[in-house]
């Protein structure tokens, strides 16, 4: 991160929206955060012990099935037309129906049975073709190598207990600190999960297997190819989950406006202790949402923009009133 020094007018505000990984990274690089996380070559400007803490995500595993081609024939045709358009730049009007395909055909929320809360804690998503690159065995799938003879079912933990710390590594890049006690660079050697999260994901795999063993789905299934029928006991499944899970990139909560442990004022999203600094992205969440986070990110940004606009208009109105009042007093003194 390159440092830029500038003097700001007291009326100028900074709105930070770099995301749940880079927002705390920028704050720490600016000397704002817990004392033990500020780089030695940086001045510790504001002691904010919660910056970079409590980073959350929806860890996910993927079960892969080899399926009869009849199950995905219609989707294969649709995706082929989409892929043809992207390669050749054909008129969008000719291929508009291809963009109505959302990437999956079915989703569900279920309960693991071991979570203390009554609401579901697992999210299932069926991808009727193998189209998720980050969940491919080699991590290199692309639109040119989509497998139409395989289906993916992802199991994501939507109320995880695992949290991470975002810190600055020796190379200046963000690193995750896992509760297991291992530093890991972003996108390099994924952090570990706490055991209850591993157990719940393993239970989710069992539930998916049970669903796919019932008709009519069972008529289309050739075999389970990942993790495979050799992985059966809970211990085996837990070991597979621990090695096969991946981050969902639903990162959030690393600065947050929780009234007790957060760094932000919940009403304004102003950074506590700094008058003109605001954070309005996923890092501001107090808790991870029970599902994909995109709409919540937009909602937070929209609400912040609305409140900021009203605040600025109110401030401008007050300033004008004060100006008018001062002018009236000066005029009154002249008359006297």
C-alpha cells in the first residue's frame, strides 16, 4: 500500500468502501487499529482494537455427481448459445434468453441438527452443470471447459463460528489469522475451521446424499465422484471437509458497528474516535447474513448514502440559517 499524505479541511469526510479484507487492511496501514497489528514503520494514530477482527465468511464444500446427460441437456444448449455469443460478439438480441439462466436451478436452507438456534444453518445450491470455477477439483474450470455430464451441489455454512483476523503480512499484503493459530495469506493455503463448523458441513454432505438417493433424482445419478463412496464415516467426512472446503468470498464484519465490540457508530457508520471517517461496505456488518451477502452490501450502501445526504442537507440548511441570523444581527446593529 502506497502512503499518501494530505491535509483535509475539517468539513471534508472520507468514506471507505474497499471491502471486508481491504478496508481493515487500509486502516491498519494508516495507523488505525490495535497496537499489535500496526506495522512497525507506521505511526499508531488511533487505538481501535476491533479493526481487522471478526472477519466472517460462508465456508463451502461441493459434492459432485456424474449424471445422465438427459438431466442437463436443455441447460447445455442454453449455455452453449451463451458461450457462442461471448466468443463471437453476436447481437445480444439474438441470445437474450441465455442471460436468463441464473447459474443454478434450485436452492434450499436446512438445519444441521446440532446448531443451538432454530433457524437453518446450512445452504444447499444445485448447479446442474459443473460451472463453478472455484469449486472445480483443479480450480481451473472456465466457460470453455464446462462439464455437462456432472452436477454440483454446494453445502455452505451460513452461521459459522469460525472467524479470522485480518493483519498485514511482512510483504504488505493482507493475511488471515485463523483461530487454529496459523497465519495464511489471502488466496494461499486456506485457514482452518473450528470443529463444530467442520461437523455441520459433514452433516450437510450426508443430507445431500440422502436427497440424491431418492427418486426421481436417483434415476439420473450414475455415481458420486466427490468426495466419493469411499468416504462414509463421520470421521472420514470431517477429514475430507477440513481438506476440501473453500472460502465463499462472502467476507464481512471485520470493522463492524456492533454496539459492544464494533468500531463504527451504528447510526451513522462513522468510525469511533475519528470525526470525518466513515465505513460503508461489508466490513461494517455486525454479523454475517444468513445467505449470500450481495443484497445486504447494497442495502447498507444505499442506507448510508441516504443518511449522509440528509445529514449534509440538514447541515447546509443550518449553516444558511446561521448565516441569515448573523446578517440580521449586523443589520440590526447598523440601524442602532
